[in-house]
């Protein structure tokens, strides 16, 4: 059985404050309606890198309280500030998060040894399991097989969140590390990830379209690849429109349209364009979101 995780959205008000009740509603929407197996908390979709350390801790706490042990929780604690990563990792571990994840350190051209030290230090200071977050399009860090091997030799590194369209590297990664978890992070290529043998998926669109993600997985596991591909086509029609409308803004507006207080995006991200509200309402109807 493949695992489906939502990369959790976080509602903000116009002043950049977390809307606690809205966040609880988003958590419930994912668990009760989208039927996800877990939540990936404080990742890119949660606008993590624009939040203060205190806000990140608040998100970890609120999600943990609302989840109350129902689904698996992964805490993304990666930061360009290693001390912050350690602090967040220790906090999430104390709360009982099932595992940690951390994006590769970014902006500066860190050497691989520096990247390895970063992961080893977080693991050593938290004693929790780690899922490497590989997203080269946003970090500029693209690791080869030998570098993945060096990281995955640590028994506490249990897998990789692979958000990269390089399917050749994904196949090589799966082939080389059959006993490690690989979660695919590109929602619009889920079928391709399943063919490559991933253990599941983590993505932002599953906040509103998790049921289709699950259907794709189920059809593929039943050997109904053509049918799975058809659902992927329909899903990609939706994703294409969400991207055109502004991916994070439109995902939140879908939830707002459904009566879930998903708030707005945190500045400097722009707010949703109210002139596009009718387009989102039509999406909700057309795709039965």
C-alpha cells in the first residue's frame, strides 16, 4: 500500500499571523475528506521559509494537537540556519512527530561535506529519523548517486522526498536503495513515480485533490495503468489551471470556497486575485473538489 501525504497548507491573515482555527480546519479536511495517510508539515507549501521560528513551532503544535495520533506526521525542519533546524527538530521530536525531514541547505554554494554535516548534526541532536528533502529546482542542490549513498548510509536516514522531474535519476535511486523510502513530490507526474517504484507521494495539491491521488495509486496497484493514466490526465487538467491562477493562492481559495478558512498567503507572496474567484468556483464544481 502506497502512502499519500499532503504537503500541508498553512492559513495566514492579512498581517501574516497564523489562523489557528483555519489550520485546524485544513488538517481535518485532509484527514476526513481527502483521506490522506499523513501530513508533511512546514514544507514549501506551508510557506515555511517566510515564517519565524516561533510560528513554525506553533504550526507543529497545532497540527499535532488536531491530528491527535490519527495519521503519520513528518516535520520539515530544514533551514539555512542549522541552530534553528536543531531547535525545530528537537521540538517536533518532543511532540511525537513520526520523523523529520530537512531541505538541503540553500542559497550559499555549500560543499557536499557541509551538506552531510548538516544532516548528521540534526540527526545527532534529535535522535529522530530523517527524510532527505531533495528539491533542486528551488535549492540549486542536485546530488548524484554517490552523494545520496553517503547520506543514506546513516541508518537514521530512512528515505528521500524526491521532488525532481529527472526520472532517470529516480529510477537509479530506487534501484540502488531498495530498502529506503522514496516519496515522490511532483503531483502531476504521480503515475511516472509509481512506475519507478516509489513508496508514496507528498504534494500540495493533495490538500484539495487527495482522493484522485489515492485513486491513481489504487488503479496502478490493481494493474489498471491505462485507467490510472486517465485519472492523471484529469488531475493535470486541474493542476494546470491551479498553476495559471497562482498555485498556493488558488489552492487556498479552493478551500475558502468550500467553507474552510484557508486564509491568504504570507507576504511577500501576493494575495489571491478576487477577479479570479469565479474561475476557482468553477474549478470546484467541474472537478468535484
